[in-house]
């Protein structure tokens, strides 16, 4: 922590309160209490620059180390400091003492934000990817050593609620650009850190003393009250500092480390000096030492030494010399000054001109000189009369030059011999009048000039302008030719790229077509090989099927390990490679629905056999084992897909008969139970209908509607006519209304394809109203329920 030895504001420092007080409240409650406490009074004097720093804020005094109070006892807590534990995990060590000031007003913080914002706007215009300058602050509670040693301002007595703010500017070295402040609230600590940071910027020369003083003249930031030129120069200084730092190679921890090597600090000091010379002392003899040692006026302006250094850049129109203006033009004074080459004064510049145009002129970077003020207020009436007389003399002198050139022209005209109409004439000896009748003049090179700015033909300035114009035309023609060449190259390059892209696309298409052709040939070859293998397997299977089944081992039928559990695995590959139609040697990858039905019936047969085995129904088991269908399935095995269509239909019919015969008794039992349950339901409905008769009309209407529905169903069942269709050796019939209403998802039905006329088996996927959705392999059909059929078993036909 630091303090000022002498406070030029005359503020008295009261001793800290030693009464033991303990407060255990949150930061919000402390903020509310400090909000109720009125701020310290602020007195402004127009004749004296007032600094808003309460303590440790004098700008023109030497900074001395702070006087600390050495004590090991904290009277506010009533206990020894060594026994106090940390209250926050991010708090610094209890014995650490950080430097800082105490300041409560927001003027310096608002100025810092405005300054950085305007500088960032300029940096974003100049660079494509600049590093934005932002304020980064870290607020932590103060340590016990800091609370006991800090000097509080007048009217503040509580030390237990102090906070510390550490503030830096991202993108700049934190070893130089940092601020440290204390306050009872986070906002007060931030304001103090901002003032400390601005003070450091003033000491290194980024802002002027006039700007620094004008910031502290008010408790709140007022941009209109700032010196316009000084504020613009401060923005330019920060931009120039960023450009100079970015253009050099620095250690990697320049923008991170708080302590740098001596060599790095010397380089930074040289950069700061270069920024001062380029922004504040460009083209002047007085440098930084005179600027900082100059006296400060009461209104915040710089002393006369800085004004004297600006006189070198002033121009006098009377004697055409630099170093003074016409008001102070005297014979003795002009002789004593250094004479410069007379030239026209520069045009007035806009203080807010585009910074991108300024960067193109290396000699006038970040120039924000305010020359917009008119010159009329700086001249007296006598000086204005002298200027008018001088302008009149200039006009008379030019008129004499015109007359002299006119006589020379007439002499040249008399000496030129007569030329023919089509003979070439040199432009140097061609008779051309200098003053034309229409108010324009023509020089010796044939260029026409208006009367508003007449110049003699031999004027070197005119010849220089004409030479510059010719060079400009030549350079423009070269640039246009180069641009045309670049455009032509670009167009040729685009055509080459387009041709290359087309060739690549054609190659890809040809490659893809070749791959498809090769794949098709390979598939044909593999299919031919597979057909040959299947034909051989089919012949072997037919030979085995024709053999008698007398060798079937009947003595192992009742063993505990039955062969029927392997039937489902036997028919697993039947859906991928099946026989198509009656052709024995042609195979297709289309799904065979007959084999699917056979597979389903085999699975039901297995479940039936397991059920019969659990119930110890040996008679029915032996009947199933001795049946022709069971023996044929066991004999065919994996070669079942080689059967033709008629053999598959016969096997399917026999399996259905086997299942129907095996479960006849169970079906009868189930039908009797179903009849008994229906009779019970019918009796219960009758009883409920009798109870509802004595109730309201709505109930009776509902019963009547139900009666109507039952009558409608009875009428439909009575109107039903059975239709039978003969397909090969299989007889099909349409579904009755009762069967249509009892359809469930997953049942197997038979439907006809309306396009080809073929009959096929399908599975019920969805039933909505009188339409059903059928699943056939990977396709779905939508059929009416009247168009669905079921197979009629032979025993019922």
C-alpha cells in the first residue's frame, strides 16, 4: 500500500475507531447500509482544479511508501489475528499487504471505459483481428494486515468491511497498466482502482495533465467538459501504443506477468517514449521532460512552454515565413527566428476523419489537430486592410506577367514560317493565345485552363502538374492493362477448373458403370453355380422321398428326446431360397408363403407335442408320430425347400389335418366352455335389461339401439352366402361375418392378386372397419373383408 506524504486538497485524516464492534452480515446488507450513508460532500471551485481523490491521490507530489501501524491485536474483532481463519477460499494470505488507494467517485472509471471503447473502434477499423482492450477486475476481501494499516478517509470508521479491487487492461502489459484500490463496496473499490490506473497512464505519458485534471474536476464523468484535443490525442496515443507493441517480438508472458525482466522494461520504456514523441511532440524541439515540468494553469490548460513549442509550426502570410503569425509579425522578431521555405499552409483537417486514410501517410499518423476554427477572430481591422492591399498587389503583379507573356507570344507568331494545311506542326512553336475570348487560357503544351486560376505559361508549378498528370495517365493505363490481364488469367483458370471437374465427373460415372457391370456378371455366375448345386440336391431329395418309410424307428417314439424340436431350425432357410412354381430347376429369391405356412404349422405341431407329453396323452402322441406328415417332415429335413408346389400343398394339408385331429377333444371342451360362458353372459344381459326398463328414456333408447345392432348382425349373418373357389388341389371359401369380426392381427388368410390373378397366403397386419391390411413379405395389400378366404380342409369338404 502507498500513501501521499502531503495532501494538497487540505483533507484531514482522522484516527481509526478503536471501539470493539463485531458485524457478521452479508455483503448485500453492508451495501444497503452504505447506500443509506450520504456520500462525502463535493465542493467545486471554477478557479482551482479539484482532484476527487480522498487519500493517496495527489498527482504532482512524489509517491512515498505508506506509513503502517504495527500492531498484533485487532480491536474490532477482540481477538488475536493469528487465530483468525480464512473466510473465503479465494482470499489472499492474512499477512499480505497490497498497494492501493481509497476513492469513491465514478468519474475515472467511466472515463476509462469511454477511452477504451473509442480506441477499440479505431483498432477494429485498422486491423482485421485486433485484440480488444477491456477492463478486467478482481475483487477480494482485504487481509487483516491491510485493515489494520490502511488510512481511512474522513467520515469512514469501519475497517472490517473493506474490499480490494485489482484492475488491469487486457491486451496491455499488466506490469505497467494495473490499478489497485480499496473500498467498502465493490463499486468503491473499482472506482479507486480505476483512478490508480489512470494516474499510471498519466505518469507514463499516455494522457496529458490538462486531461487528467479535467477528469477530476467533477465527481461524475462529463465528456463534454474534457479538452477536445487532449482527449483525441489520448485515443491516438493508445492506438499507436498498441500498434508499436504488436509490431515487435516480446516474451510470451508480456501480457500475463506482473514482473518483467530489466531488458523488457527498457524496451517498454523506449516504446512509451516513441509514442510520446510521435503523438504529442511531432516536429517540435521540446520533448517529454519540458512537457512534464511545465506549469499547470488554473483552468486546466498547458503552460506557455508547450504553446511556444507550437509556434514553430505557425505560418505568417505577410513575410511568408514559419515561426509566427501575422499578428506578431515584426521586422526584428522575424529576423531573429529561423527561416523556413515558404509554402502554402495545409488545408484544415477534420478531427474525426477516417483513421484508415491517416494510416496511409506515415508522417501524419493519428493526427487529430483541431484546425476547424476560423481565422477571422485572430486578425485586427488593420491587419485585414493590409491583407486586402497585399492581395491587390498580387493581382497587379500577375497582370503584368500576362502582358509580358502576350508580347512574347506575338513575337513567336511573327517568327513562325507559314505551314501548309496538312503539315505537322510542333506544339512548342504552334501559335496559341494565352487569353481566349471565352474566359479560358491555353498553355504552350495545348492544355486549357480556366480564367479562375490563371498561371503563366512558363510557371514551373504548372509544368510539374502537367508532368504529374501525364505520369498519372501512364500509370493508370498500366494498372488497367494489368487488371485486364489478371481478369483474363482468372477466367482461363476458371475454365480449366470447370473442364477438370467435368472430366473427373465423367470418370466417376464410367467407373461406377463398370463396377455395376462387373457386379452383375459375378452375380450371374454365382447364381448359375447355385442353381446347379440346388438341382443336384433336389434330385437326391426326390430319390429319398420315394423310398418307403418302413425303417422308421417306432420303438423310440415315446423316448424323452423327441426329434420334433429340430423342425423349426430345419425350415429356417426356407424363406430365402424356395422353389418357384412347377419348374424344378429354376429358383427365385421371392418369398414362398407356402413354406412359411408349413414352418408355422411345424412349430404349432412341436408345441402340441410338448403339451401332449406334459399331459401324458400317449395315444395321441403315437398317432401323431405314425402319421404320414410327421414321417415325411422327419425324412425330408433340410431339403424341404426342394419340393415342388403340389408336394408342398399336400404336406400343408396333412399338417393341418394332423393338428385338427390332435386337438379335436380340446376344441370340443373349449367350445362347450365358450357356450356356457355365452349363456351366462346372455342371462346376465337379460337381467340387466330388465333392471333398465324402469329407468329413464335414455336408457331405453340405448337398449333399443343395441337391439337394432343385434338385429342388423343377425340380418347380415342370415344374408351370408358361402362362396367356394377351387385353386389346384385346394378348396377356398370366403369368411363369414362372424369370422370377419373375429379376425385378429397375425392370422393367416388367402387373397388373390388382382393384377396377376394368383392366389397367395398373407398375414393380417391391421383391421379397420370392413378393410384389412395384409402383409406379404416386404409388401402390404389392402383388401375388403369379403375378399379374404380360408382353406377348406378335405374332411369338411
